[in-house]
């Protein structure tokens, strides 16, 4: 029986199995959907479906730099324990290497990783490691010099916070200091010009309402808003922040002293933006033991 793409898709949706595994199951079962499900179960490849609803907010970020290009990826799991798993760490590192050759997350999921797509590799690891997992994000940056930094790395180039900084005209030591600053302070953008204008406008409206509550004349309110927005931008943008290495200087001023131009940065932290259910430590251990 001919195995169609729609059949493969249906089986994947039912079981959570990878594309190649689903196709093989249907081939082995001569297109019989239920038999294919059973085949996957016997191979331990249908367990991913049971785990796909669990929140995966832990995991690792990994950074890789090759010449003037750097990439950072985030792969999530359910518990912090998995981040210490050598098999998981190897998979995340391999995914990061694969990310050097693609431009976006969809291309990365489809990229080859030892004969399987990255997406299918993650799905297979769900079955073997026993937790829900997801390749959530990737980002890349290019420049004259790209430096990476991982805060509290569990193994080289892998941890909870990964940073890439692109600079020109600077030595690597200064660029690494900037990367450490980015990890610590988490700027929203490089400069005011790079900020999301909707974010600026929303903050301006909030500050406007607060200022008007004071009952002061509109002309005074306008001056108040100008001062508050200047402070907001300085605190949110990398070049205007006080440099953690030398708080007497802004990052921009420190770069100028170093003869450097910071052209971009990326900061990625595990689980940011994911709503995670609060769970006590004992419950987390029990869940990990149950699989």
C-alpha cells in the first residue's frame, strides 16, 4: 500500500512520533493506522504523545561561534535534572552546531542530525530520556568579531543564559566584558533606534497618566515625561546603561574608550516567557522518578 504524506501526518499527530519513525511504522504495517500505532509503542516511540502536554520550561541554551557568526539555541525539558544529563547535553550541542548552517528555527528543525531531522531527534529523546522536550528558539548574529558568554555554564558553551556580542575594532577581552554585562543586566535593545516603538509608546502613555495624576499644568507634565522617558531609554538600552565593569561609564562610553563599536547582541535565557507551574522540590523529584 502506498504511504501518503497525510497518513504520516495523521500518525504523527496521534502518537507524537517523528516523521521518519511514523513513515517506517506505516510501511511496516502496510498502511494500517492502528497497527502502526502499536508498532511505535513496541519501539517506545509513541510515548512522546503522553508527555507533550507537560510544561517544558527548564533545559539548556547553547552557543557556538564560527568566525564572524554566532548562534544560540534553547532546548527545553521539564526538569532541571535533564540539563545535567550527558545525552541531553550532547543533543543540545549538536543542535547548536547544526544551527550554524541555517537561518531560522523551521530550517533548524528540518536540518539533518546524523540521519534524522533535528525535530525527529528531539522527539526520539523524549522517549529515551522520559520528559517532554522542545527546540524552542534560535538566534544568530554576525559581525567583525563575535564573542560568546554563558553564565554559570554546566559544560563549556552551555547553561541557563547564553549571550552573543558582535563588535568591531575591539579586543576579545572587552567584548567578553560587554557579554557579561548583557547577561547580568538584560538590555531590551542596543540603542533607542533599535527599540520596539510600541514598547516606547506604551511606556510613554503609562508615564503620561502617572504625571497627570499630579495635577500639574500640561507644560510641566510634558517636561516630566521627557525626563522619565530619557531615564527609561537609558535603563533599557545597552549603549546607555551604566557599565557593570565600570559604573562611572555607560557601555557606549566604555566602548568608545576601547576604540570599539558594538554592532549587536543576543541574550537568551532558559524558560523566559514560559508560564511555569510552581512545584515544590519533593514533587519535582517524584515526577522525575516516575518518568
